[in-house]
């Protein structure tokens, strides 16, 4: 399994166990997003606060203004998913490393994979 695949698998396991996930937001309330291929924008999510804090240390020039924010699994599905779908966003799961690599996928795939671990 690739490093990104292992990170994605860990995301599904940890989110299903903790029933929460994390995103990064600046002081103005703007969430971290990345332009990705095919005119898509990725909304990154992590399975723990410590993963975001580790990335802030690796990428201070990019992430210094961002703070980890927790959202429950139920709120993610009920509130955030409709917003992400409306904005045509994909989700990056447990991006890691200096290059913040990982998998970007549709919200439906994230839900299906996490719920397979519940």
C-alpha cells in the first residue's frame, strides 16, 4: 500500500473510531483549500488534530495562519457535505509530508469508506 493509501486507511479507521474529523481554518473563518487538477478544489480533512499540527511545523509558510478545527462525524455529513457538494469540492484525506500529498475523492466515497469501518 502506498503512503497516501496508508494515510487514507488510517483516516477511515480513526474517524470511525473517534466519530470526528479535523479541518484547518484561519482567523477570518476561511477554511484551507487547494486547487487540484481538472479544475477541482480540494477541502483537506484529517483524522486528528495532531496531524494538522505536525503539518504546520513542516509547512509554516503555508499553514502558519491556520488553526485546527474539529467537526463531529454527524455534523460533517449533515452540514459540511451539502456545502462541499454545492461548491463541487473533493476531499483530501490525511494529507501528509512536506508536499502535503494524499488522495482527493468525492464526499460520497469518504462517507462510504468511513462507514465501512463503523
